[in-house]
C-alpha cells in the first residue's frame, strides 16, 4: 500500500568522480535487476554531485536527493541552494532537518517547516528527519520530542502535501555510532510516529506515508529492522557509500 524506500545519505563524502562511479555501479545493478513496483531507491548526494549523478542514472530506477535546501525561494542569500535549483537539475527528493543540520548548523523546526513547504511548492519530495538524542531517550522524553518535531516541522504542510512527504526516524545516538535501535525500539517509535500523523491528518493518510529508519543500518541488521510493520525502509549513511552494501540492504527489503 505504501512505498518501501531505500535511501542513501552520502553526507559530505566522495569527490564528484568517486560519486559518479558509485552512482554508475548502482545504476548498472538496478537497471539489470529492476526493483519491483512499490520499492524506490534514492541516493542523497552532495549538491556538487547532483547534475553529474542525474546524468549517469536511469531516473525510472534510481532517484537523486539533495541533502538540504534553502528555506528561501531566491535572492540575496549567499551560499544557499533553493529547492527550485535542485529541482532544475533533475533531483526528485530532498533530505530536510537531518540531526546533523539541527545540531551543527542550528536548524530549528521553524526553519525546517519552511524548507518542507518550499520543497513541496517545487514538486520535490521532502525526506523529513526526526529523532531524539541519547539524553532525551534516557530521560524518557523521546516520544514527546519526536511528537513536537513532527508537529512543528509539518505545520505548513497540508493534507495534499503530506502524502508527498517521507518521514525518517533517526535516533541521534544510533547515527554513525554502530549502535542500532533494536527492531522493537524502532517499531515502537515508528508506530508512535504513525499515530501522531493520524492525529495531525487522518488514519488513512498516516497509513500511506513511508516512514524510514536511519542509524547504523547495515546489510547484517537490515532484514530484522525492515521486517517491522511500521518500518518502510531505511535512510542509510555509511553503508550507502559502498555499492555492494547498499545493494545488500536493498535485498533485505
Ligand atoms: P549511519 O548509517 O552512518 O549511521 O548514518 C545514518 C544517517 O544519518 C542517515 O541519514
């Protein structure tokens, strides 16, 4: 009923030629092993790589995502990249509100809500990230933190656009640490996220939204994570930089 999605987030890794090689090798595999309908593949590449990667791949098989976008349409915003620019290169998705952007670049839910709205306006699919820190989990506040992040980040997103949105739950303590949330911990939060979406919109809408898990997903642990009812795929960091690992994670779905 809802799409399964395996999305890579390359973060600030690879030079353009290396990124193109990686995109090419994924493309070769997936063109000869077409994913069944309802399974989508996405690679989240640095801005500098979007154009070259889009040219290398068959967009009916793999989509390209940017890893961020501006909350502004155009104008005097030195160094920013607008959703319209991203769209004009042929990217189809944009990762928004990653915890690294929240923690290292001071992104707030207010700004994130504007980015999500502008991405929709430019016909990009936002992959909206949420997730708690270790401290927040240890103090038992993780559900409320995630509820607040979703409520505030989606405040400009209506019923029409929410179904063009992907949610990624990425517990900060599991990102790049080798510590994965247990399948039960992840399922518990994904079910909660779907409940929040049903309250903000409706149950039929919540049931249509793909919710991805991110945080130390690897070929070895992907199957048990993806087997959970409310987990519709993954947002993969480190393991998306090796085509073999990314392909094996895809196979797990
Ligand atoms: P890792 O898979 O490297 O833990 O990164 C997860 C992530 O942040 C994806 O956006």
